[in-house]
C-alpha cells in the first residue's frame, strides 16, 4: 500500500472515531456517569478515603472471600486408611494408597479383584 493510500485510510478511520466520540459526548447516560464519578472522587478526597475503604465499608465480606478462596484451592481431603486382611495368612496391611509393596505382591499373586475383597470396612 502506498503512503498516500495509507494516509487517507487512517484519516478516514480518524474521522469515524471522532464521530463516535461526538455521539458519546451527547449521550445523557455518559454525562450522568461522568458527573457521578467526579462527585464521588471529590467526596473521597474531602474525607480522605480511597475506593478500597468504600468497598470494605459497603461490603466487608469482599476481602474475607478473597483471602479464604486462595488457600482452599490447594488443599484437599486427606485419604482414608484402608485395611486389608489376608485370609490365608492373617497378615494385615494398612495403607492410604495403592502403592504398598505387600499389597502389590498380593494383587500379583491372587489378582486385584480378590485382594479388594479382603478390604475391611
């Protein structure tokens, strides 16, 4: 694209954006929002408060929710202890997971379904 064509295209986009800006300036809802923000910031300065103070004043649970939600994401319920008793030998194995050496040997020798039947409830 030539420099002249690029210049005209940018000029056209600028004109469109200026029209959109003028339309927003005449919007009554925008004027109300700007007036509200201006008065709110003046009040905050007058009384020496920040936006965080106002949020905590109006909704004190907001900061508590943020603090409690972060640690809860990394915690989980601890595993329950499972107790297996070999009916052939009377040997008992207590484990929280399936990575127990004796339990693996039993499952290899007798089969996983049979060993799961030895689980005490």
